[in-house]
C-alpha cells in the first residue's frame, strides 16, 4: 500500500509567457496539456483543466517557473 497522496481535483493551468524562455520542456513532459505554436513561436496550453498530478513534474522542472495555476 502506498502513502502517496494524489490529487484528482481539476484546476486551471497557464504559462506565464513573459518569463518563458521557450525551452519546450513542458511540451516534452506532457504534450497532452502543452503544445507549440509554430506561427507565434511559443508554447501554449491546449487543455487548461488538469489535475495537479498531471503537471506537478512540469511545474517543478520549468527553469523559469512559468507553469502556474490560475485558480488560486
């Protein structure tokens, strides 16, 4: 039995593009939530409603801390 808590509550996630350096790490870690806009040459959120579990690693891995919850 695992003591690991998981959060299934859906929350809204966003990318703070002013701080983003376009490393594309968010896309590499979860392409179901983040994708690349070829025209604007920047990442975007393609599915804003996510669980914390889906984006926890991405938030911790982002070098600029650009991945944020907007419903806090």
